[in-house]
């Protein structure tokens, strides 16, 4: 019985040590809520977990111009 579980145990160990793949997700904030004019550009938020172990890099890019701003 022990011998038949050995391949399963080995497979479980090998799968457990495979490297995890990192992901980058970008959100485009393209909804205007205040009833104002359509902005010339839309802000983006990028989440990147490939920078360092146990951390996430958050990058916010405004892409706005002139008197456009983000209030909250």
C-alpha cells in the first residue's frame, strides 16, 4: 500500500514547488460621474505583483489635462 502512494506523493511535491506566475492588471477609469464634460483622457490604475515577493506595485496615471482633476 505504501509503495502505491509514492508516485502520488512525488507528484504532489513537484506541483507544490512550481513557480507561481505574476499578473499585471490595468483598470481604465472611464466613467464620468459628476455630469461634466467628457474628459480628454482617462485615468488608469495598474496593479503589478511581479515586482517583489509578497508585494503589489500600484501605479496611478492621470492622463488628464488642463483643469480636469480627480476629487475623490
